[in-house]
């Protein structure tokens, strides 16, 4: 998986992001190596690098001269070159974090807000964003990204039940977020934001095709293909929580019975009297089948188990299915387990949400993912000379 630039002048904004992505992934890296990797001339890369350095997005490090001329500079992202705020809204409350350009959480805050109304939530968000951005006075704030439970725009599924946001239908999320914060605003499902966090800051450096299973209050997931989250026609692809898992099983607020999420989610665990000890063996066969379904559908390199659940719970869950059924993933040439626990940590959603706002600068692939209009392979003429 290598990003390629184009040597045509009108594609500068796109190339700029490709060069930044290459620096982020491979830092510290020399200009010539970037050029080789992304298929641009050294001259084009040098022009872009000079601009990025002037703008404070990257830093260059130079080794001590060794007597045979100046060694080439090696480049890396300037962590303090910009900040974004990530917000995660759940039926239980709000989390927010100030994140720097390297994806490091500078500070995070939590506010309890059970089943918050939009008015209440946006008021809290406005205050949290002001508090967090106030920590870096004079810092360049690129924007704010908010993640919330999906699916979006499916009336009978989106806003019913304990795992979703009741009373949030018909809310112009992006507009309200922008109005409340005065910043460029981005919205995404929590599962896709979390998969983005993992792609940028976790296992994404090792895998390019994997299914990210989001274990939260509900259950969701996203297939990451070639480093990009598959979103479907309406952004709801991978909404695995409502796959029928148990015939005539537990009724689900979506109107069906036996949905996977009714068994496999923090909400489901919370309903079990006996806690983890009783729940784990009970859901094991259901979880095994779910993994087999995912593998046969998507042929992933690996299934990544992540989300909001505590790490030790995810590890126990992964350990219950080490003897998975035969599927297309039961390959002899495997070098990794079929299931791994996410490595981007508990802040994956917040970092992913913040990255939504940074992607326009940093990552062309995720820029494609979150913009309604895909990144053109050849930029439209109106982008000529535009500063991205
Ligand atoms: Zn359901």
C-alpha cells in the first residue's frame, strides 16, 4: 500500500497531503526517500517540504556534518504544528480531548450526561471545546470532530434503544457543531472514527485490510480496505450489531429478534446478573460465528477487536475464540493470529474524531473517506494554486 502523487502542477494540494502522510508514517525520513515512495520528483517534494516547514507543520533534523558535506535533513511532523478537538457522544455522556498533530492527547475531559438532549449536549460541547483549546493559546486549532453512535439516517434503527441517541433525529449535527464552536466541524459514526484512530495511530501501520470490530455500549464495525474505511452508500456499512445472530432470540429495539448486539456489547454484558464470568461462556459460540461471518464476507488480514470496552475484557473475549471455525481466513501461510486486540488504546475514538479535522491536512485516504466529494485523482481546475 503506497500512496502515489502526481507530477502535474495542478495537483499540488493533493501532493502536499501525500507528502505529509509519508512523513507521518515514515519519520524521520529524507526528501529523496519521500520522492521515491510517493513517485514524485525530488524537486517537487523539496518545494512542498519547504512550504510545509514554513507553515510549521513539519520539522527537519540534520545530523552533525561528517566532513563530506552536509548530511540530508530528515523530516518529521511538528506535533505542536496544529491541534484538533475530538468529541465522543454516547448515551451515557460526553468525552472530549485536545489532540496534537501527532495524535497525542494533550488533555481529555469527561462530562456525565445520560441521554442528553441536543441542546444540553451542544452547550456542554461549546464549553468543553473552549476549555480545551484555551490550553494552547495562540495554537493553530484545525477543527473539531465528533463521533456518535450510528447508524445514521435509518429512522427505525438510528434513534431507538439503549445503545443509540434518543431524540437526535433531524438534528443538523455538523452545522450545530460548527455554530457552537466556531471551528470547521466534522461528524462520523463512533465505529468509523475508532477505526480511523486505529488506522492512523495503531495497527494501521502493520495492516491495510482488516475488520475493526467496535465493542462499545452497542456493537459496530468497519472494514478497512487499503487503509480506507468502507462506508457504504449511506455511511452505515459494517453496522454488524443488527445482524441476526439468534433465531427467535432476544427482541431488539430495531424491531427484529436475536440481533448480535443484544448479546455482544457492553449494554448486553451490563444486563447479565452474573457479570463477565457468566457472560463470556454464554456469548462465545455467538462471537465465534460472528467472526466466521466477518472473515468469509471480507477476507481480512485480521479481525481487530477494539472500541470502548476495557482492554482486559477485550483480551478475555479474544481468548475465548482462539479455536475459530474453518473460514477463508484459516490460511496455512498466516503469520498473525486471526483476532488481535486494538493497539491504539482507550482514546481511539477521540483521537479518530480529532483526526477527522486533521485529515484534510494530513491524510489523503481519510480525506477521501470523510468528504462527500472524493479526492479527485486529477484536481478540478478551481483548485489550481489553492492553499489546501
Ligand atoms: Zn437489532
